[in-house]
C-alpha cells in the first residue's frame, strides 16, 4: 500500500492502553479499613504496550505508538514522556474524556504490587488512520480495545509485519485475535485461566489450537517456557536473581527483550534470555519505566553471569 502521507519504516508500532501511574511505596499492604503512610510516592506513564515501545527505543530501535489520552494534564504528561523517550507520537489520539489512571501500592521488601485501573476512554476502529502509519516490522498489541485491535492486526498482516500479543490477565476475551498472532507471550495467570491447564507446557499445547505462532508462557521467578512455531521442542529459560524492588512492568520488559531479540533475528532461546534479563533489571527499580534498561545496561547484566532461580 502506497500513500503520500505514510511515514517510512520502523521496527515496532504498538497500540494499547496508556494509563498514567500513581505509585506508593508502603511498608506492608494495609488491612481493610486502615490508614497508613506511604514511604515514597512517584508518578509516570504506564501501560504494557507504551512500556514496550519505550523499552525498544532505549535499546536503539525505531518505534511509534498508537494510544488514546484525554485532553487533560495527565494526557499531556503521557505524551510528553513518550516524546522524551524518542518514540514517534504522531499517531496518538486525543479525546475530550478523562485520561486513564492507575494507582498502585508497592510493598517494601517483597516488591509485590497491587494496581487499580480507572479507564473510560477507548480506541475505536474509526480512530485508526492506517494510511498515515509507517510500515512496521512488528505490530505489538494488548487486545484491550478488541475491535481496533482486530483492524490493526489485519492491517499488519497486509503490510507483511509480524503481530506480537501481550496478555497479562483475564479481563476481556481476546481469543478472536489469536489466529493473526505470530508471537504470543502471555503470563501464567492468563495462560492457566484461559486454557484450564495446570502447567506452562500444557497451556502452550492448548493455546496452539488457537494460535499458529510461537507461544511463550512467563511464570515469574519460575522462569518462562516457550515453543517455536512449527516446532515440537520446548525451550526453558530460568528467571534471573536480583534484589527485587518492584515487579511493576516486569512482564512488559520481558516483551521488550524478547522483541529486541526477534528484531535482531535471534532464535527462541536468545529471545527468551533477553526477555528474562530485561525483566530482571526492571525489578531492581521502582515503577514500570524507571528500570527499563538501555542496551549498555542489558549487555553488562548478561555478561555478568547473573545468578538464576533454581
């Protein structure tokens, strides 16, 4: 497809929700009805797909983002952050509705977090102006706005792009898109919930009935298990041991490393290793974006022979 409005070629075009995150460090999770003081507070943009395109940009890839924000201060903050990260923001959608917001509590010591999302703003199919989009090597999606997701995934296939899909939890039915997905990397919470399987191996086998592409299931400190398209061989990647400060965005960073490896023509084992390394580094810093590594940090960590969970 040719268009005088098209903006060249890029490595990854992402589309997904972009809530603005308000994050509180707490000594321990509060009991119901109690009041506690936060040890620290910070705020930054969030969302699985925005985090990934920012991560790929830090690793030297050329990326762009499609996401909807409100015509309000939080929307402006989100767009400004995308600009600073050298992600092409020209395809952002601004509506006269409140931007999505997320509040999170991060527990000291464990690094575990609980997030609450408020979102009343959505990407609709007619918001997508595909004639103006650059031609991507990968289109990365989260499936939260399914009608728009299907439109962009079909467009991606016509462009010859690979379709990557990120699902972290059971929220809305996204299985309609699986037939278009080349790389399905999902958290165990979703994989087990959707398939009814009790192991990553079993979940991958059942997901393969829906998705013809490569499938990876992430399991936190248990590591990840994957199987390449058209291959019966499973690949196991252990999780790396680090001082865990905050797990927010760890899955997004796994996708970042995985897609970076894919863009560099790495095999499945290499892609999963890069995903695990990026996820581990993220967990050493608070917030979904603060700990996203650049290429120098990622390479140094991998070359340090990091310890793994056994």
